C-alpha cells in the first residue's frame, strides 16, 4: 500500500512515519470496536488530550475532562509510555533493553558511574 506521508525532508518523513506507527500501534491495541474512531485516520492527535502529562500542565490543574479532554478516563502519558516500553523486555531480542539495576540508594559507586556514562 502506498500512501502519502507529510514532510519535505528525509528527517521530517522519518519522524512522521514514526508518529504514524505510534498511532497504528495504539489503534491495534485499543480500537477494538468496529465503530471506534481510529487515531490513524485522524492523524492530528494530541496524546495529552487523553493521557495527562504534568509537563504540559502549566496551570497545575491536574487531570481533567475540560474542553473535550478525557484525562480522568485514561492512564497518564508517563504511565502509558513506561508500561509500553517496559514490556518490551518480555521478547528475547529486547532482553537487555532495560537491564536490572538496584534502586538509587542501593547502588555501588561503580554502578552509579556506569549509569551516568
């Protein structure tokens, strides 16, 4: 299937293909009902409309459903991304993607130095 991907430079095309892939992965995981609007079909998506992000909450209002948002109905952006990427290590080719490490207060000087490299 050939489709149009927005972007005038190779870098823009690569970034936009990655964004489209994220929408398609989200649709594959969450848009299970035939009547659901697919994010990939809309393309102009602000993830924070559904997934609260403190970094974007300049007024410090917390999660809310004002102005069409659905933040109280979904997990935060941080939780969504960490859960998605954190589960990658269940696949053999990603075994070392997130190596086990002791909590900050229990690390040796060598481990701390390695983390900072």
